[in-house]
C-alpha cells in the first residue's frame, strides 16, 4: 500500500480536478460520433478516476458521479 500526505487545499484541488475530468468524460461518452472502442477506453478511464474520487469525496458527492452502468442496478 502506498500513501501520501496532502493538506486540505491540495485535497480540494485534487477533488476538483477529478470532478472536472469525470464530467468531461461523461459529456464525451454521450457523443455519437466517437467510436465504440474509444468509448470503452474512456469508460475504463472513468472507472479509475471514480475510484480515486471515492477516496476524497463524500458519499453524497460520489453518488452524483456513480459510473453510468452502475446507476441502473
């Protein structure tokens, strides 16, 4: 297991960056012009970012960004 120490300002910045990247990926996943194989890679990236986001955000915020495939279960 690896870890690192950050202060509150750095935590907020990381959370903000993760949130922005996930929002952009969600927007791009809705674009019909993007090929399926590219979307699969984007979905995998989203899942990785979401796992990181869960370590910083509250449960309520995590529910907003729950990966699309898990919302319907």
